[in-house]
C-alpha cells in the first residue's frame, strides 16, 4: 500500500480512533468505580509514573524491549535478521526488509506486559496463583504505564524513522493510538472481566459509525440531487 493510500486510510480511521478512545475512557471510569478491585493496577501505574518523572527513565530497558519487539515481529513475518544492537538511548535491528507491522510493532505491543502474562500462564500450570493476583495487577499496571509513557516520549521527542518506513507520520500515529486503545481495552477486560463490558463497547462504536456513515451518505445524495 503506497503512502497516499495509507494517508487516506488514516483519514478514515480518525473517527474510529476517536470513538475507541471515548469508549476506553468509559471503560476506565467503570473500572475506577470499583476502586478496591483496581487499586493495585492503579498503584502500579502511579509508581512507574512517579519513578519515571522523578528518578529514573528506564531508557535502556525500553530500548531493549523496543528492539526485541522489532526482531520478534520480523521473525513472525519470515524476515531475516542480520544484526541487533541495544544502547542506552537508542538501538537498531538490521533485517533483509521490513513492513508496516514490523516498523510499528514496538509502539503497539506492551512487551513487558506480554512477558508478565506469559510467565503467569506458565506458572499457573504448576501452582495456584490466585493469592498473587494483587502482584500481577501491580505489575501489569506498572508495565502498561511504562509502555504508554515511553511510547509517548519516543514519538514526541525523536524523529523516528520507523514512522516513515511504516507509511508516514500521520498514518503511523493514528494507527498507534488506535491499536494501543484496543490493546488497553482487551487488557482491562482480561483483568476485570466483571467490570468491563467490552462487547457492548464494540457494538456502540459500530452503531455510532453506522449512524455517522448514513448522515454522510444522505448529505452527499442531497448534494447530488441539487446539482
């Protein structure tokens, strides 16, 4: 897909993204209404934010996961990896070729949250982890906030070549926001299944898009009749 088509796609996705963001806000507010259940998740996020902005930015830790996510995405796409370098402030993955998914994967995927989930799933085969639910909630909150803050700073402070490779800044930023909001909604549904009506949120987004599409189509038809 060439850059112009991706620009048009991003324009179409903007209203979708706005609706998904709004539904995420509603989901978060619903979770916060049950503060006793969500307190460790919120505490994890608050602890990371406090450490990041007051003491330590975890830059090397972010660069490591950023480059590893590029590498894993490349392997999943059958792309050959030539070299991987991880520094304190930056890194790179040299590969035979790239695509949109590989270029944007680190901005989509909260890598450390995936690691926590995989570890939890593995350990659950050997022991009952129910008594450790608060620790898991804390770690997921910590690393989700890590992912969002680091992604924001990476996009805001640096001219990322990944965005150009993926099809341009506008397309990339719209895609990143949309996918991150979808990931957040799914994570919250997994953590708080009783408090998150995910399917209802999906139906509301589809319904609002349908109503908006009908308004636009009717407007265009009226203009055509007037010609």
